[in-house]
C-alpha cells in the first residue's frame, strides 16, 4: 500500500476477522514503522465506515477501513469566521447542524471553509487534540452534501467517550430522505450486508460477504407516485448505508445519481439541488454525565423548498 500523503481505504479480509485495528493497519502498511502506525490512531486518522477507530478496536471481515497519511509537516489550520448553527454546547462537546455543501475536515482539494475551520473559530481553538492537526475534535463524519446533526469533542476525554459510543452502537440515528417513487407499504426493514463495489470502487453495494447492515424506514409524507419523504433509522453505521439500502429496495434518494436516481424521471418543475439526505436526529450518551442527549436539526431551506414544490405539484 502507498505511504505518500493522501487518503486511502481497504476492506478487511477474512484473515483479520476480530483482529485489533492497529495490527490490521500495520499489516496493511508494512513500510511504515510501528510508531507511525500508532500515531495515525492517536491523531484519529483511521476510520471504520465514518467513525474514528481506537487502536484496540476489533475489526471484522468486510469492514471498510479508511485512513489518511498526513504530510510530515501539516499546514497550520487557521480559525475562519463561518456561521454555525449550534444545537448544543458545553465545556466538553459541541453539536452543530451542518449545512449542505460543507466539507467536515480539510483534505485534498478543500479550502479554508470546512467545518473544522469554523469550529476552531467558534470554540477559540478549544477542540480535542486527539483528532490531530487536520481533524481536531472530529469523531464522526457526514458526506459533503448531507446536512444535519454532527458532534465534535472539545476535550480528549470527551473525544474518547464519543468515539466509543459510536463504535459500540450506543447511539440512535435517524435520517430524513426524499426518494423517487412510492413504496407500497407504510414501513419496512432492510437487513442487507454492505461492501465495496467490485468494479466501481467509489461505490458501496449490497453484496454477499459484505458487512452486516440494518435500517428501518417509515413513510413521513407522500407526493403521489412521484416521491416520498422517509424517516430512516440506522442500527449500523456503514458507509453510504442509507443511500445504498434505499436504492437496493428501488427507492433511490433524489439527487443521488451514484445510486440510481435519474433526473429524466423526475418532474422538471421540481429542481433538485443536491442529494436530499438529512441527518435529522441523534441520541448519544453525554461524554461526561452519560445521560442521553437528544439532538435534532430542522430541515434546511433547500430541502424544504423541494418539498413545497412537490406538494404544489401533487394538488
């Protein structure tokens, strides 16, 4: 595997089922010293799906692991005054409603307009250092186009507690997704394993040998036969899980051309600005008190405008 600075990913093979994450990565990167591999974990640069991994976490066959090899002398991040919609904040953590189109952390091709830049300004630099130079405080991620609830840690203790909550499935996550088409039922469950697509490497797919993935969905609002707003609760946190599962049952998310949505099958009167997926609610144990913390992000304006146009069309 390459060791040049950049972002990489791989799927855990059966020979590494239930093996510690640091040992798996060390085997994947034999050209790196053991201390440098350990530092990748210390700086929260290793993820399973979209949650940061601890070096002692056990991996399973089929897990998708992503990691970043940073520059040896990473550029100093500068706080940038970017407005944030804060949902909750105290001395240990902050939860914000991420705007659609905002990248979570710096990477190749990004500017000084990421969530990390905005958090550094808002928190006056007071974010957990475990995330490293490029990802201070970041414990989980949302895709660029996905809006909604995301939490970050201000202290190292909070960072460790929050990452454990995600990795141990102590969170409850619900999304709102606008899909093309109309399901025949009012609710359903999807239990279908997800893995990396064999030929289209930027995609995930439902396939034999993939990692266990479970989602529940229910209808929130129907717009004739054209579209449906769904509430989707995920019980596992696989990469692109909501997008893959809904496409798998024939209900691709509006705007998601990667997973089967087609603009020519969508009403021309209703422009779609992005992939219409929103991280609506997140329940997580508070990193200090351990009390359940319930967070909710309202739908952003661009999503609401599409719903209003569909309502008008359905009359």
